[in-house]
C-alpha cells in the first residue's frame, strides 16, 4: 500500500499571506447553530470577528449580543434598512433556506461580501437570484460547504485526483438522522416546505451530493432518484431519498438521506485500484476515521484536525482579503440546487433526468 494516511492535518493547503482585516461579520439568524457553533468559530479564527448580530426579534438579538460580547444587535428590518452598516464588512447568513435570498440581496446592495449557509436557497431559481444579486453588487458569495475546508476531505480529494486509487469509478455517501425517534419538534422550520424547500435532501443529503462533486472535481450530467413521502408531520416532504448521479467520465455517485431511518454518516470513493472511506465526515468537528483498501491491504486511521468551521471562516476571509478564488462560490451553490430540483423531479416521475 502506497497511500500515507496522516494521523493529523497540520497545514492549510490554501494558506497565503493576508494583509489587512479582520473581516467584520454581521451574523444573521440566531438559532442554535450561529450562537453555539458559528460565533465561537469566528472568535477562534485568525482573520474574522463578529461585530453585529441580527435576529427576527430585538430581545433575542440583544441577548445574544450581550452573551457573545458583540457591539451591535439588530432586527431583520434594521438590517434591511442599512442600520449599523459601517460596523461590518461581510454577512454570514444562517436563516432558514427560503429566507436567504432577501438577506443576500440586502448585503449585495450594501456592498457586503456574503458567506451563506448551505443550501444556497430553497430551489434553483431562488439560488440563481442570489448569484445574480452578488455579481451585480460586485461582492463575493461563498456557499458554506464545510467539507471544502475540512482538511481530511481536502486530502481525500487530492489523493483521488493524483490517481492514488487508480481512476475513480464511484462515490457513495449517506447522511441520515432519525429526528422522529429522537423526539424532535415536528413543527421546526426544516419540516416546513415553505421554509426548507424540501426534506432531508435539502438539510443532509446535500453533503454527500456536494462532496461527490468536490472530490471528483466534476458535475453530474443526469440523476435518477427515489423519494419516499413522510407520514403525518412531514407536511408533504420526503422522509427518505436515494439518488444516483452520472458524471461525464463515467463515474457514478450513489447517495441517500433520511429523517426516519437509523442514522448514517459516511463517504467513500472507489477506484480501479483501491477504495478510501471516511466515517462520520459530515458532523461538525466529528472524530473521523479514514480507511484505505488497496492491493489486498487495509489501513484505518483516526485523524485529528482543527475545527472545519474555523477553517471555513478563515478560508472565506482569505478569499476576501487576497486574490484567492473561493471554490464553493455562489455558482457552485446554485449547481447543487439545480441538481436537487432534478432529484425531486426524478423522484416524482420515476425517470432519469438529464441536467
């Protein structure tokens, strides 16, 4: 076996000298993820700081601002009116999917760069409008795919592209969570089609979908999907989706995701001479294991790496402060929504959909 799997990842392969900064963020959407994960990651980062928090209610915004020692607390209306716009350089959008567009449009009008949570919007048409707004405003738009800045996944992409397992033949990935068995609130926005745009595909399934594109460095030409509708409480959304993506050079991506199935979380790439699997790739700051199978040998390594959220914010800031191109940009995020639209179309028709 000639693949050296690191036990720790110590270097940023995208790093370059950064002058100026820090990038001052307005954080929009103060559900659990932003206060508990994103804002602490910004605080830990090298090139970012949080100067503004924005929520639907003033009381919540002021409470979070006080807890996180942030100078400005705004409502969405305040933000839309441009209040305190001189206090931030960029916007991190962490609201429900179908609310991304108006916040992105406001940022673009104010000349603020945008880091927008995945998926970029609730469907391809609205995602396209996010891209158009930022291009018209001359601002950066990055889709917040953590896997693009997770060092172990970047290593995986590099070794696959270098031919370490021969020619890649397929990817396989799954990300599922049984929110019903976990006793989750069935009234949450992720189960509201008007806010989420879809079920587990839009929340979880986009991870193996996008990671397939990232590792193969290719976009699919066609999809074929099966969707299983949920029972009462899913409000017409799928509870499970399985889909196949056909790539231009013959590779096939097989992915699935669900909200009422035992939890699953893995990604693997199979090639003509070997296979590499990553277990628990998609959870935030998870303990990941990498298994390489090649030439009749197998090696499994538990890896240590820094927070991919810290990496994500510093990667974005580096793109803003230097001439580095941001890979998961707005058009990249739009492509996922175009694929997701086709997956839902295929699930409804039962047929293969060309992209």
